[in-house]
């Protein structure tokens, strides 16, 4: 077991802890985990290599994703003013939309959550913010 310098990172040879000297999982974090947010401007192409949370001022339409990792969770906030139905594509993945998916509400934000499991990308959504 070793501590890395004077930091709060501890490696026992199998598991790593941040903020603890006794990790109980591959990565054991004591405290909040901060995920960077990507402001995509008005873009509809989202590169998930930069963050797990993104937002765009684009209205719903066709969105193209890249760099979603297997097992990863992602969130996209669509802030566009025009009502429409969002669609999503990612090379090599099959997008699984909920049965109630349809048009968002004009002038309201819509939050989409994505979970990649193998080659499937599962989508949930909440509209009307």
C-alpha cells in the first residue's frame, strides 16, 4: 500500500482511494465527483471526449455523437426555442428511445440522459424546464 506524495490519493495495489486510506472498490471516492460541462454553443455534433454533460442552444433535430464509452452515462440539455423531435446517432451504436419520445415543448429546455451498454445507447428524457 502506498500514498502518493502528500495527496489524498491512496493505492493499496488493487484499489485506489481519493480522500481515504482504505479503498473498498477499484475507485473509491470520498466526496463529490465533478464532471466537466461542455457548452456546445448552437452545435448539434457533440464530442463526449470533453465531458459527460453538455448543453446546446440548438433546437431539437438530428444530433450526432462521438466518443461515448461503454458503461458511460451522459446528459445533454437542449435549450433551443423551437419545438421539434430530437434524434441521435453515434457510429456503431443502436439508439433505444422511450416509447413516449416525441416533440419537446417550444421555448422550454429538455434534458436527455444516455447510458451506453455495449452497442446499445439507452435514452431517457424530461421536457418542459
